[in-house]
C-alpha cells in the first residue's frame, strides 16, 4: 500500500505525521518512508537517521559545436527560461544554472550545432532507523528542477523496494500543489491531507483535495493542533462533512512535538500516549482503502 502525506500549506506538521505513521506501521509491517520534500528534506532529522549517498540525479543540458553554429539566435528565441543569451553576430552564451533541460534549443537549431550533455541537479540518500527504510531526495542548491528530483526518488524507491518487498510505502510530500507534489501523489492508494485550524491551511487543503479528486485517489484529513482554535476546527469539520471526506485523526497542540524536533526523536517515543492517536489514523486508513472503489466519488468544494 502506498500512502502520500501532504496538505498544501507548509508548517502544518506533514513530516511529523509521516514519520509517526512510519514508526507505527513499522512495528508490524515492512515499511519504507520516502522523503519527497526535496527542497528541504528533514525526515532523517526527525528519525535521527545517518544518511548514506545512494546516487546522483542528473539533468540534460545543451552544449554547442561552434564550428557548426551560424549565430542565427534561434536557440535563444525558443528558450523560455532565458538560459541562452544571444547578441547579434556573436555566439550564444549559456547560463547552465537556469536551464531546465527541455531540449527546445536542440530541436530549433537548423544546423545541428547543439547536442546534449548533463549536469548534477540533486542527490538521493538512504538510511534506516526504527526498522524504517528511508529514501531521501535532495535538490542541489540553486537548481530549479524539484519535480524531476521527486520523480527520480519515486523511481529509485520502487527499484529499492523490488529487493525489500515493503508492505507499506509512505511518501512525505512538499508543501503546495505544483509539480513536486503531483509527482509525490501520482500512483498512491491513499492521501493523508494534514491541516491545522487556520484560514490559510483550510484554503490550501481544499486545493490539495482538488488534486486528490483529479487523480481519483481516496483521501482523509488529519487536523493537527486541533485544539489551537476550536471554532476554526469546527469549520474544517463542517467542510469535511459537506464533502464526505473523513477526518481520520485529530492531533493536539503540545510541547512534546517541539521536543521531538529538538531531540531528533519521534514523538511516539517521547510520549507513548500519542501511539493511540497514530494507531487510530492507521486503522482509519486501512478501513478507507479497503472500502475504496477503483473510481473515487467526485466532490465539489463548498
């Protein structure tokens, strides 16, 4: 079973939920956790995992044969990233850090002066603790292709899982609804959407649930810090009820979660009372996945 943990807004506690669920799943099942928040991966910190490099991630970039280049400037005109700078009667200048490897310049070149080489855009790491196999994608500083790193870490996690034969694969996504998040969600069996009782969190939750609906993936809501603002928590519950989306967990706002981050120790290890909360979430996920038909019902955000 593949479960994505997301939520739209940053800071709602997605990584805390993902690592805590991984801890509880791993007590009885072979569990893999994929940290797909490639711009700021931190699951290894929450689980106190020492990372080991597994592989580099590369992206194609153009290179020029200036013996064939006629200085026509067509490569610069089709570059939407403005990675190619052209001045009339001069050879084009290339800013490789801006390039996203779309190959449009190579296609547009009338003389075949452009071929492709590659540059490193990220790294994939592995590690293990608490009986959890952790796979981590990390974008190289200054690079733009975070979606490509997520796609690659998903691919590598599948390759690794061919040997491990995991029962559960959890994918901790980045915030937002862009390409990196979509790459995290596609192909999963269930989405755990983590939110908090604030207007911005509810707004972003709705956008993530649109994605879940678009890809026809069953989803449930976890309200983190639910006791922070009771009246707004009730708004989230009302929204969930209207749209027939189950609330599969409520997590209190406690100092223990801060201590968990500081001490690099799972919150369920700091205070065992949280074990029941995450066991309850897992029970709800298993029920929801078991009852899910191949095509999820569409809903309208109200």
